[in-house]
C-alpha cells in the first residue's frame, strides 16, 4: 500500500548492522533489529498494514486520545493516518550526528478537523543510534489561529518481542499506583517487588520513573525504556481469551509479546496556540546480568 509520498516505509540502518523500519501509515515503527539481526519488537503475523485497521504491533502512536477515554476512535486517529516525510523540520533538539534518522509530519485533514476541531503540527523524529538504540521524539504544536487551546492524551504503544511472557518481569513500577482497566479503571497500589505475568494485564501506572526495565529471562536480555514528558506507563498483555478475540492477532502470540507504553494519560496535556509539547522515548537493550538492580 503506497503512502502519500509514493513510499510505504522508510528503513534506517546503522554501521554495525542495527536497523529500524517506519511505516508512513500511522507513522509507525514496525521493526527494530539489533546488530545480530534479531527483531526486538513484536508485530503480529496477522497484522494489516493498511487502513482502516492500525498495524498490530511495533510502536503505534496513540494521539490525540489514549484508549476510549473520549469521543474519538480507540487510541485516536494518528495511527490510522498517512504521515508525510518532513522535508523542512525546524531544528530538532536531539543530536543526530552519526545517527540514522527520519522526520515525519502529520497535520489534520479537513475530515479530521470535523471530528477534532484543532489545528496542530505533529512532528515525529525516529533515530537509530550508533549502538542500535532507538529514539522517538514527538513534537506537537498547537497551530490554532482562533486562540483556542487544546488538550490531548498520548502513548507510544510499544509491543516488545519476548521469548516467553511467563518468564518476563518488569522493574521500576513497584509500589506505584495504577488504574486497572480490568476493574473499571479503579485505582490500586502495586504490591509486587517486580511485575510478572500469569494472566491478562491492562494497567495504567501513574507518576512512573524515567527508566523502566523489561527482563527477558530466556534471552538473558533486558529492554531499557527511558522517557521524557511521559509520566505514565501502560502495561498490557491480552492473554489467551482476548488474543483469540482479536482478528489481527494470533491465538498464541500473547506468549511472545508485552506492551509497556510510555504515556501521558492521567493528566491530559494542554497547549495554547503556539505552544509545543515534546515527548521522548528511548529504547535500548543490555545483557540482563548487568541490569537487575541498576
Ligand atoms: O494499551 C492497552 C490497551 O488500551 C488495551 O486496553 C487494549 O485495548 C490495547 O490497548 C490494544 O488496543 P487496540 O485498539 O490497538 O486493539
């Protein structure tokens, strides 16, 4: 399926062999490989790479609404739109020397303005660092000329590829409060000393630290998620029943994926005309032996 520029995706490669792929559809990263060529993100074998479905996997961008907390479609519309290559980005704060990167931009169509009557420029820079780290920087500016502010919620809905969900633990969210989507979004406090998985989980952790670790025991690999401007973190695994109910998701695929999503949900972000918000996500991997307790 061709994007608006006749391209459907951009491939980023760096010298030691790491790579990333970004689809113009959704502005969505759909692959992040290390220098051994191992795929680090999960994309369902049943994913559909064209409208109207969002691509099931990689890093969907949830904007201007996370989940169904509002009048828009689930997770907003940014992941269901064709983005363009941004050929004239204003200077980005991120240093891109010796890094591979692509700049994408999304602005509202006439149709979009009917469902969400706000003008904005959403610039997304995807960067692959020399060590294979992946960085996403979103800059959203209110370009309303009617003086109106707008508010939005946001998430990088990242699907990590894991060997076996029953042997994964998440560190950095212990003792925090969370809203449990499986219990009418009621507020609880995390009791565990790390999060492990033996059934469906769908929790929005609030006021989370900059760094969260996802340990894959079998691979002896830890994903390190660092974030800026994104105070919340969603942890989601559909488990078997929900997996079977999703047409674009294999029945057993829940065993090999985990979503940990850097997000701004509890407190929507409000921008006045001319104001810009920045949300940054940085993903890297380290051998697990170095990471526990760091
Ligand atoms: O991130 C968790 C969540 O909000 C879950 O409730 C589940 O709906 C998931 O997102 C996937 O949503 P999607 O619209 O992509 O099927």
